[in-house]
C-alpha cells in the first residue's frame, strides 16, 4: 500500500491512473531522467490492468480504420510496433527481475470458414512483412495437437505472442518505477486538471504542479469531458479461473501452453495460469449492467470448449471495465499542448499500454512518437452518451453477436 497525496508537490510529469498506461509511462519517463508523480484513485492495478486475461498479443485494435484514416505512415507504424509491447515486457522482466509467469505462444482460432479465411489473410500479411517465421497456420486436426478440443476448424499460432500474470507484471513495474524515482500515491482520485503552460492536477487534499500531464484513467474516469466524453463506452467483461488442474490434465488440454482466443467479435479466450488453473474469459455486457452469476454464464462456455472440465470446480470469478472506442482505434492524443491522454485499447491493453508508455516518453521529449497519427483520427461521438449511449452500444453488440452466431 502507498500513501495518499496530502500536500502540493512538483514534478516534470503528473500521471493520472495506475494501470499499464500510467505505470509504463511513469517508468519510461523515469528511465530517461524525468521526475514523475503518479496518482491512482484506488490501488495500482485496480482497473482493467489488474483484472485482465493476461494475453500479451501483437498488434493494435482498429488497425484497418487507423490505416484508412492516417494512411501509409500509420501502416508502417503498425507493423513496426507489432511486437514492441512484447519486447518491452520481456526486457523489463529481465532488467527488473519481475516474476509474472511469462510464457511464449498464442493462437487465434476459427469456428467457421469465414474466420479461417481471415486468419489465412493475416498469415499472408505477416509473411509479407517478415514475421512468417513466428507464425503457423494449422487446420482442425493439427490444432488439436495444441488444444484438446473439437470446437475449432483451425487457427493461427503466433510464437511471439505470449501470456502472463498481468497484475504481478504491473506491480513489478510499479516497484521498478519507484526505484527509478517515481512517487506513487494511492487512494488519490484526481478531481480536475488545469491546462496551460504550467498544468496542474488537483486532488481532494493535494495538488501536483507539473510541466506535462498524462491522463491514463481509461474507462474508469470522467475527466476532460469536452475532449473525451461519448467517444468510448465502457463494456463490462468477465473472467473465471478453475481450481488447479494438476500437471496431467493441464498438459492434456494445452500441451504447449498456448494462450488462445477465438475470432468472434465478442470473443472468448483462455490460457493456463502459473499454478495450472484454466483461466477463461469472455462475455461482455454493454448496458452498464453487471452479470449476477459470472460462473453460471462462463463455465458452460468453457465446458463447451473443454468437456474434460465437466467436474472441475471454478475457484474465482471477476469482471472489469474495458474501454471500446466505437471505431476501435485507441484514443491517444492531446487534450491541450501539455496534457496527453491514452485509453480504449479494446482488449489489447497489455501490449499497447507498454508501447504507449514509450510513445509518451518520446513525445514529451519532442521526439517523433506516433501520438500524432492517433490524434488525427476522427472518432464518432455519441450525443448524450450517459443516457442513450449504453442502449445504443447494447444494440450494436447484439448485431455483432448475431453475426458471430451465424458465422457471417
Ligand atoms: C476482464 C478483462 C480482460 C481483459 N483481457 C485482456 C487480455 O487478455 N489482454 C490484453 O491485452 N488486454 C486485456 N484487457 C484490456 C486491458 O486490461 C486494458 O486495455 C488495459 O489494462 C488498460 O490499461 P490502462 O492503464 O489504460 O487502464 P486501467 O488498467 O483501467 O487503469 C486505469 C486506472 O486509472 C484509475 N483512475 C481512474 N480515474 C482516476 C482519477 N480521476 N484519478 C486517479 N486515478 C484514476 C483507475 O482506478 C484505474 O486503476 C482486458 C480487460 C478486462 C477488463
């Protein structure tokens, strides 16, 4: 536990939010010699970063839309950063000796011919851009050697993708940031940001005077409404973890310990944890409604994939809020000259949070960073998002779920 802020302090950079975006930005900046204060409303990792499924996948969400709007420079950026998040994570695990059960190997799997065609195209694209050596396209029987299920007709294995215990990764990075001089305050919600040449962030009992501010509150904040309101609607999504399976059953289900996600719009994903539980995530609600019985919703889905788990107990169930911009392109940019923001990675936050930390550290030092590419993208803003936004998104997602069910 860390203290709350109860005074006025000075820093080069004030950061709002202690998830991957905030902590990675803090660490990247501190490694370059900047003084940083990070303010977290709850505890480090309390938001999506401490609750997520731990899949560390390559790429961004909304790639085709970003490329469409920002052109060839964006495409080049997307390929250049494809595995940058994984590389940063791997370097930090080494450098700071972070114990987070990091394992290489992930696969995206297909339920139907249309999804398989999408994976074939992704494979061809990866080969064209020099990533073919890490990828393997497999049909149903071949896939069965990696995941003991008949649910899929094939998949794309990506040996540079990975999975880990995300909260332990983040906590390790927070400690590394502190060792590099970052001051972290918990239980300290930011109530207001002052813009201008010397911006400041205000809390109930304190204030940080800074040269730059990074807003990293993701789906959990209501700051900067003029710039950010109605661009992203929070979706709730859920995870269960079984009792430890033991080596034999764990090796039978996932012999080479891949993290797997399916190709549906509203997708399910799973992996083994360090202590050999099956962690299974999926199911979203878009109406701000919580699921009452998470296990009741998710366990049958898990057992449809792995009937072998019919009698395996579920030990843990939880949910979190994920930020989904309507065109799926993450919201990364500037609210004013010295106030940056990043949010809405739509399920790619472990890798993208790490990349964004480096991007901000470069942008703040006046270097080319990629922030401007995202800042240029026009986003659809839902009018009166508080009242009609939830139902609209719910309607949209019902449509996508219907498409998943029909395989179109
Ligand atoms: C259940 C679930 C499963 C997921 N699975 C995966 C996965 O397998 N792989 C993947 O890559 N991504 C996954 N994601 C998405 C990923 O977790 C997020 O994209 C990522 O963690 C976002 O990081 P962040 O730092 O931007 O936001 P968050 O981790 O949400 O952190 C924001 C923080 O800001 C704080 N905050 C908010 N307002 C204020 C304020 N006013 N003052 C101070 N602090 C404030 C909050 O308390 C919170 O701790 C998943 C998300 C969920 C919810």
